C-alpha cells in the first residue's frame, strides 16, 4: 500500500516536471546555451562561418587595451548615473498619484501614465531625433522664434552635448513599467499604517521619507536592477539615434559589441562575444554590489 | 540605384594584367559544373516560387522590377516571384548574414561590393561561371557574359574578389557598368545662381572656388552626412592618389595587382607605412579642407537626413551615391537642379604631389548585382528557374523595358541609354585620364584598413575632436590587431588559409589534367595555383617575421 502511494506521489512529481519541462528546455536552449556558447567563443577568433581559431585570452587583452572600450565604459557610467537619478521622477509621480483622493483624478493620472506604453519606442526616439535636428528641429526653430538664435545648438551633432541630449530624450522620465511596480507596492501597504501616521500628525515629507520610501524599497531595488542591467548592456537608443557618434562620443559597450559583430565587412563574433561576457560580468558585479548596499541601508 | 560607398574595399577595382578574364571563368567552371548538371531541364512545369530581396525602394525601380517580374511570370505560369524590399541603413547586411546562417535567406539577393565577396567566400553564393560562358535562351547564341556592356572585362574585379575567380553577381539595374562616372553629385542651381555662379563646375579647382563663393553668399555649399559621404570622400581620394604606392616597398616580382591589398597591409604591419605616411597625410588634409563647406551639424546628419536637407534647399551640392535621376526629377520641388559629372574630382598636383591626375579605370567594372543563394544547389528545379529569370532580366528586351521605366543605365549591349542618365556617363575623352589597368590604387587612405572603425574615426578627425596626428596614430593602432588577425587567418586558418587554398588549387589542377580539360581551363588552374603560391611566399617572407615580434 505504502509502495503504491509512493508510486502515486512519484507520478504526481513526474506530471509536474512534465509541465515545466518545455519551459525549462526552452530556457536552457535559448538562454543558457547561447550564454555558454558565447563564453566559449570569446576565446576564439570566430567570424561566424569558416574562421574559428582558438586564441585564448587575446580578445580580452585587446578589449582592455582598446581606448574606445574605455571611452565606451566612461559613457555608460554617465548614462547609468543619469538613469539612476532619473528614477526619482517616476517614484515621485507614483506617490503623488497614490495620494490623490479623487478616484476620477487617479484614473486620469493612470491613463496619462499608460499612454506612452502604447506608443512604439522607436517612434518616440525618431520624433526626438527630429526635434534635435540642427536645421529642421523643433528646438532650434523655437530658439529662432524666441529671438534666441545665438543659442541654437548642434544637439546630437555636438560631441559635448550628445550624451545630455540622449538623456533628455526620456523627458519627463516616467517609466510606465516602473510606475506599475511602484503603484502595486503602494496599494499593498496596510491602510492601518496611513491611519496611524495621520493620528501621529505626520506631514507630507515625513510620510514620503518615513513610510512610503522605506516600504517601497523592495520595488525600488527591483527597478534598480532593471536600470542597471538595461543601461550597462543596452545600446538601442545609441544605435538608432547616433550610431555612437559623433565619433565615439555616445558609444557604449553594448554598441561597441554590436559594431564588432556587425560593423565591419567581416563579423568579428569572437571578439563581440568577449565584450558581451565582460559586460555580463560587470553587470552582475554591479548589481550584486548595489543590492547589498541598498539592503544594508534598510 | 543606390550604391553604398561605405562598403568599398581596397584594391578590388583594378584589372588584373596578364590574366585573361576568361581564364578564371574557365578555372572555376570545373568546380561548379557539377551543380549545373543537376539543374532541372528547361520547361519543367512544376510550381516554383522564390523570393528576391533588394534595397531598391524608389518607385521607378519598383515599377520597373514589377513589370519585369509580371512579364516573366506570364511567360512561365508555373513560376511566381515575390520581391522583398529592405531599405539600406536598416541592417540589410546583418539581416542577410543571419538569413544565410539560418538557411532562410531569399533565393536571389542584390548585393554590392564587398558583400558579395564576403558571402561568396563564406560559401553562401552560387558560382555563376558555368552559366556565363554559355548562351542563354534569350541571347540568340551569344554567351551570357558577352551580352553585358564591357563583356567579361566588366566582371574582372568581381572575379578578383574570390579565390575561385567566380562571377557571383549579375547586374540588372544600372550598376554603373560601362563608362559610368560613379559620381552622383546633384546641384541646386537656385543656390548657385543666388551665389552669382552661372555655370556647373567641371574641375576640382572650379568646384572648390564655387564652394567658397556659395559660402560667402550665406548658403551651405555641400550637404554632407556622417556615413556615405565620408566613405565617398575617402574612396574618391584613394582612387586617384597613390597608384602603385605600396608596390614600391617590395621586389618587382610581387607587383601583381591581385597582391596590392596584401602589400598595403604588410607595409603597414612592418612600419613602412606609418603614422607619418605622406600619402595618408595628404589625403587627410585634402578631406579636412572640404569640411568648412559642410552644413553645421553635418556629423550628426544621417544619409537620409542629408537627402532631405538637400531636397529642402538646404545646400548646393549633394553626393547621394545615386544616379536615379528620374526619381529626383519627379520629387525635387522649388528649384532646378543639375548633375555635376566627371571630372570634377580629379585632384590636381597643386592639391597633392601624390595626385595621379587620373581616375582609375573603373568604367566597366561591375560592383553590384543579383546573387543566387547556394542553398539552391540542393534544389535544381528552383536553381534553374532563378538562373533563367536572371537571364531573362538581362535580355535586351527586358533591359530596354526596365531602363525606359526606371531611367536606369542598361547593363547589356545594344540597349539605348535613357537621356536622363547621360550626365552620369563618363565621356570618351575622360578615358585618356584613366590610369593604366596594371596599377593599383588604395581606394582609401592606406592606413584605413579596419573598416569597422572608419566612420567614427573619420567623424572625430574631420569634426575637430582629434588632431591629424591623433587620427593617424589611432588608425595605426586600430590596424595592428586587425591586420595580425587577418594575417593569422590568411596563413594559418585550416579552412580559409593560403595553404588550404593551395591544396584545393592543386587538386583542381590535377582533376583538370586527369579529365583532359580544355587548355584554357588547365592554364587558368595553373595560374590560380601560381598566384596562391606567390601570395603565400609573400606572406612567409614579409608578414611572418613581423607577426612573430
């Protein structure tokens, strides 16, 4: 009898495993295999087709001595700092939204948050790119119309302005996904806490700093990991808008990796894999460090 | 027709003196003949569908191709064709690279130099030599290759781009084959007139003087962009300066045009061409002298933005890389325009002592066309259909119809040139300027070996972010690891290295001799083997010592 039951239990497990097997299989094939293969290829001179020669750590040595990679790292740190600072507007907006007493106002506010989500990201970038155009763009036209022609800028074409322009593209820097996470967190807070705070006479700032912020720390950490990994490994904005230029002024390591693979006439996939692996390690290390720091402050 | 100058490779455009063109055709006939033999007989009625992909989105070209496809489908009701348009600048090459790797690339793809070289050498394209030497169903007994303007000579640089001497593209839509000038400079006449200029410049000196006048009048002389324009500037300087410059560093026995790219590279690796190289310095200075005539913010201007800016009257001259005159005629509003043709950009000796005062003999060299996916070698019926379509597309009647609709330069002999294309054609008198076919131009500053960094580095230098000295030293620094890797692969790669190539050439020769192949085929195989051996000897002697350092 006992044996039968055990068999039944095993059968249940098998059914359970069978259900997760497809997801597990696809994760292994499409996530882990490319990562492991990328690790292997980072040690090769590999053009993706017929050149596949073991070169040891040569790719890594070349990356670390390439001034362009150093430049790209400096650029990405700039974007990382900017993106971390620019997490504040979303957090603030969510707290304000949550405090709105009018259900109707809350509804409108939420709609306002969600609309950007349905506008394709690429369209937004292209609109911004057009607004920055030195000849036709909105900003220089506005400056001219306001009799401020002397202040017309080259915007994306200026090596000193390009990074700021790219950061500015996110204005007003409200991330819809992050906002949903924050709002979820705020809604899960026990109403008794607000009542207690009100009884204690806590003002707006006190509520924000002593209740809302500490209780949203978990959500903040989650978004922070997204910002960290997204910024360190991402390059979509730079690829679409500036292609890393002028020169290398807005090149980031992800774009450097992409250009190594697809930028020349012959793909250098081994080298690109090595860049990708380095980025992966840097992103992991920074994420772990950041998580530990945020937790220790709790 | 749009050309992407940014992808021009070095030393591929010159004729290979001493080698007959038909020889390499014959040499690789043997290897490819097996594939040809497997193709389905003409007239097969099995349903066949294939895709063809190109970057031609202009309405006139689209109409021309649509007409051609529909006419062909009418002739062959069992065949249907879908044309896929992928604009350039949106990852055309990357899409193909992944498509070929995944086995999902279209049957026919329009490619330009050096992509057809890369993809052929990677094994993705069909060697068309066996088809080229035979008449087509539409050529009335003339071998296919002889129906094109320039005949076999036009395919010379294509054949030099791969070790098999294979023809791997078929030009259909106004590649600039024949005596084309390659210079698609469009000129806004309204700006010229407002600047007090009543003529279209015809020489480099006049062009520069006119730019100065236009700028003084408050207009932008040149609408530049940060990609194709830059590549064009380097290409056009490299094509008319420094012929045979690299060959002087090595013994005469290596002065073979096919070795020219190797000579440039080895000369850089061993320091003969370095950051103080006078030819590179000269080219860099001339390029920089043009910058004051570009529009403000040019370095942030993409190809398409440059086009829009010029169309909106934002500057006088615009190199579009296109001779699609008909499209401009239809779409330019608000001003009259002209085409600035040959020989504006022949750099005079007064601009540089390295000026050849000649344009390389590029006329007749095909640099783009349709390539057939090698995957079709496993599907003989489809391969036959695709080849037949290409043969139809390059028949006199199809070319006449296409040229008339698309205002494109015909690719085959005996088809009249549309009047709109005449300004783009190099006059016969210009032939006297052409350098001898035996010489080799660098086609870019010699130090610009690493094409992956070319655009960004050029932007930094021309935009004043780095000095001329930094530009030169960075190019050298970029070249070293790149060239070492290239050389290591050339010498040591078990699949693509020269020793492997020599083995293949030897086997081909033995097979030809065993099978009592035609004399021309055997001679060609011997020639290919000798060249590969000479190249290996060159690398052993001049590259290997520096790679061991």
